[in-house]
């Protein structure tokens, strides 16, 4: 009540008396939260009548940075600053960090003073002596390298040895000592020495290096995470309890929301979380952040589990945020009791407007008792949806909007796939995610950069509840050309029937890539190739993904021959009733992979693209009077061309050379047992769903109308007989193909996974 009687002019005077200039004092009065904090701190420090400017600036820093979870110790710190004057600008941050870590413990004065350098004074003479000792020890190297010597290293080493020394004193003493020893810089000293090669980037995979063109391969960044035992964000007790629970090992998690199918961006997240844990002898949870029953169902849960397994990842355990609903509810009550949460009845529009204008909710200052009662009424179903929410009481004036009283709980009368109908209030992502990370003893909480702005709230909520805090690190998400990864946009494509379901091979979902014939090894190779970076906005070329796929399939896919646009060829000097089986290698450069049989008879079919009526020097197919080799079979020579009334070639007559007396260029072909027709299959040729590499805002206008071409009756050799879904082949000279789920007992259906070589036009455009 007393604070309400102080007007702005009086506050400006009060703040000016502790050393703030008039503009800073006025600015502070405009921030209600900061102004209230500073008034309280001035009173706690006993300096209502003013103080030295150096003391006042430290108190102002307290008002802006003091940890909300350690309020019980603030008076003590104020005393050290204003009265004992043993806390200064050098050790203030160390004091704040210590008090945050020990917020829920009785203050151990001796440990506090020793840890934070309270009362320790490092004189200029001590700094000077430390610098002199260092210079004498390294004099020869300094004289040799002169100003190319790592001067920053000197500063760091002196600072490490004299932790509580004034950094300005250290720099001045080092500069004076260097100048005294070496004299002023010469022209030779100003020449920059080129640095040596950078250390090899650490990756999360043990995969062998791939042959990737430089222009397609993005730059990697070296990532180094702290060891779990070095997580000094926590109190000694919290850290000790955590290390006891984990055995000091790395613990990560892959935390998808079960409200859709995973896409290739999730593959990168899995590769990092599972890969980092595995490489360092740790473990990784698959955790479902299932806090929104309105959009979640068992179908998505089953699909996600299947996709994780398909990519080769093995979670140590499958967990659900909903498993902790009871604990989270009790934590919410504790948050209310500590004064950090309140029940609010504002509409979504009012909340949004208040957060934008930084104005408090009219319900923000309810009593703890009233909030506990209202929150219980929420749980008992006494409110309609949208009529009451629980909000975290952060700082409505904070420059980070995530600190402006985010929602912790909302009412949803929906059946939950795991908890059933037990709850009608559900925690929000912002409330749940960090707390479950702490509950599960996650050592490293790794997430994409769009969550970086939420890190402050993440840490704040953990701190005010006095819980273990994991290391949080953000990285750039995977963006891919010619496609969309947004769940909302994918849903739009499915609902508008632009594609045929979530596993349409033109989409970016993992189910789509799987159906298209991509292997988990190919996708993991992409993830390993691009590495992990904090550079946002980087888009990976789709061609790099295709290259990874070709590299993987080349040594796996059995060869077969298929003709999409057939021309009938009659070999006139081959017996009409004769048939033979020829041997063809499964994988030509791997003889250990064996061979398969293909039929050959008087009638064969070649692809129309392999015939020209008027031959050219740069054409290597068949033409009138020209010889070529039917791959794995015989040389043939075109003797006669038959055309229809429109001039279209419908049949060729040829003779064969059973001795293959000449070495000729080869083409693929299909034949069958004499008197029968070759097997027919349906082939689906998929191209990019979008015409341009960058989709743009008007993305629906960028749909490629030719993204799917269906060949209903392609001819194929008998190699594929008995094939089942996901069996992969290389159709020689064409591309890699996979058996689709639409295959029936009457007809095989194949999807093109990727062509054999990158499209030349794409390559030219890139170069």
C-alpha cells in the first residue's frame, strides 16, 4: 500500500538519490515491475536517503537481474552491497548465480563468501606481479612471436589465477608489460598470419564419410556440450541428486507431439538426440508431449513409434508427458502457493492484447487462497472451456514476450488417448516441456532455434520451483527445397486432395519417403552430411538428399530391366519357337551378390527413347542400318522400320549376331518366353510437388501439375516376380524403384525413388 502513495516525481527523486541519472530514473518509473523491485531493494538496503553511485548501480542491477526463486536471500545480498560493501561489480554475478542455485536452502554464509569472492580484494600490485611472472615465464616465445603471440591468452590466464581481480587492471598491466618488452608495433607485426586448418567437426554418427560434391555439401559447425557433471546452473545438492539418478551419463529425449506424422525435419532431431546419446554411452527417451487431447490420437502415436524404429533408433524407454499429469498438477498448485501463478478469466483476444501492450490481467493480484480454490474448480469441471485458465506470473513488462504470463493450464473436455477422461484441464507445452525434462533428468535439452526465445521461460519456471535445470541448446531446423515441412501445410495438401494421403511420395513425411523407396540409411546419411548448425534459414538442396539415396541404393538394389514406352522388335533370324534364359548380375560390380535369369526370345521390346529414324553422332541407341548391344544378350542390327499412318514407329525388324563379334553401345530391353507377352506393371514417376525450389508465400499457386506421371502398362523382366511392398530395384539405365502398397496379386505397382543421375538442367541451374 505504501508504494501506491509515491508518485512518479517522488520515484524519480528516490532513484536519482542512489545514483541513476534523471533519464534512467524516469525510464525506470515507466516499468511498474522494475520500479517496484527497485523500491523494495532500496528499502531492504536501508538507503532511502541515498547512497554512493557505485552502490546504487549495483542495487539497480539487482532489480533487473535478481533470481525470482531466491527472494528469501535478497535482503542479505543488499546488506553485503550497501553496508558491508564486500560485493561489487566484479563478483555480483557470481553472487546472483550462487543464490539462484541455493534458493531453497538455508544460506551457508561461509560457503557463499568463499565461492563468490565476497570480501576478497585483489590489489593493482598483485595484478602487476602476476603479469610480470607470466611475462618472464614466456619471454622467449614472446620475443619470437612478438605481437602474433596470443595476447588474449595472457589476459585469460591472469584472470583465471586472479578470479576476483578487476579486468581493466589486468588489461592495462598486460598492455604496459608487452609494450615495455617488445616496444611499439612494427610493419612486420601488422601482417596477419593465416590460421592453420580447423579441427575436424564432431558429428553424432559413426557413419563412414560419403562422396558429396562440395557445392551440395553445407558447412558444419563443431558442437561441444558440457559434461553432465559440469552443469553448474544447479545447486550442489540438485546436481548431486541428478548425477546419482543418471550415473553421470548423457540423457536426451526426442519429444514429438502426437498430432501428426513425422517429417524429414524430425529425422534430423532424432539423429542428434539419439545419436549424441549413443555416441557418448548415454540414453535417449522417446517422449510424447501429449498435452492437447483435441489433436492427438493413437494412430499418430503408433506411426511415430514405427518411424523411430524404422530409422534405426532405440529409445531407452517410451514415455508420455501425460504420465506425469498428477505431478504437474501438484507443481501448479505449488506455483500458486509461491505466488507465481493465478487463475485468469480473460478471453484469448484480451490476453493477446494485454501481452502485446504489456498490461496486467485484472485477475493477476488475486490471493493465493482464491487462486487455489479456482484452480481446483477448474479441475472439477465447474467452468466452461475458455472461461478460466491458469497463467504463470512472470513479468508483463519483460522485453521477451514469453515472460508475459504464459498459459499453464486450460480447460478441454476431450478424451485423452492415454489418460482417458480423468482430466478436463490440460497443461500447456510451455509449462509441461521444461518440467518433464527436469523430472526425467534430461542432461541436454536439444531443440530447434524457434524455441530459443522460450529458453528464458524454461529456466524461470524450473528455478521458481527449485528443480534440476538441464542444459538447453538450440540448433537450426532442417529445411528442404521443393517441399513443405509445415504440419499445417501438409494437412492442407491432404485435405484439398492435392496429394493422396500423408504417405503420398511427393510429401516430406517419413512415411512418404519410406513409400517412395528411401532407406533409413539414406536419410541418416543426409543428417550426418549436413551436421548440426545454429545458422538459421539454411535450406538444403533436395538434390543432396537424392544423392545420399543413390549412394545408399547403388550397392543394395537388385538390377532389373523395364521398358516404359515400348517399341516391338522382331529378330528375324532368331528361331520363332526358341526361348533361352540369360544370366544377368544382381549388382554388376559385386559378383558376390549373384545373378538372376532373364528370358530372351524372337520378340523383344526396347524403349522408344532408344530409337531414332535419323541417326546422330551423339545418339547411342538404335537406328536404321545401325548395330547396338542388347544388354546381357546379343548385338542386333535394325533392318526395317514399320510405321503407322501418322508416321509413328510401331515395329522394327532386326537381325542378331549370336557371337557378338563387335563391341557396341548397350541399351536395355525386355523379352519373354516365346509365344507369351512380357509382364506388365504400373509405374508411378514422381517429381517435385512444387515447381520452384523456394515455395514462397503463395505456395498453393506453386504446385507442379506434372508431379505425378502414371505408366499403367510398362513391360518388365521376370526378375521382379514375387516382389512385395518395399522391395527395391534399379531399373537399368532408368532409376531406382520400389514396390508400392497398392500392389495386388494381379499387378505390381512401382514408385520411382530417384533417377540414376541428377537432371542436367538442375545441375546447370545450380552451377
